[in-house]
């Protein structure tokens, strides 16, 4: 959208508690002439959101999606390759023959 976060400030409210966000806590994930994607964590209620702001013929529109991703996780995963059909089938085959609990699937990090 080519807009600074300052221009988006009026749109940046928590969808749950309606508190205004601190612009310093907003993570800009992507931006172009027509859209901006942000990750915002509310310091008041603890809810995190992915916010999509688009510029159309009728003006700006925003859409928020609640997420459990932290700032670090969303930076790591946003824009990465999606899970493929082959990935899903591999996981299914593994789990079909697996005998154990969830902890056995994921070794502890030391």
C-alpha cells in the first residue's frame, strides 16, 4: 500500500478488547502498492492477530485473523513454502505405523 504504519494507526485496534495498539509493537510482514500485512500482539489482553489491509476502489479495508503465533514465529513462517500434499502423505504414513505418544515424536531439546 505504500503507507507508513502512522497512516494505518486509526485501524490498529485489538479485535477482542478494542484497545489501541502501540505502533512500536507492530510487525510489518509485507507491503506493496495495494496491500499490507501486519502481526500485532495486544499488550492489554494478550491476543495476537494477523491484519491484512487492502486498498481498493472504495478505499481501505482491513481484515484481522486471530493467531497463536508469536512475533518470532510469524517472522519465521510468514511467506515460507506451504505444506505440500507429499508432506501431508509422508506425515500420515509415519503416524499410521507409529506406536507411541506425542512426546515420542518430538525429542526434547537440550
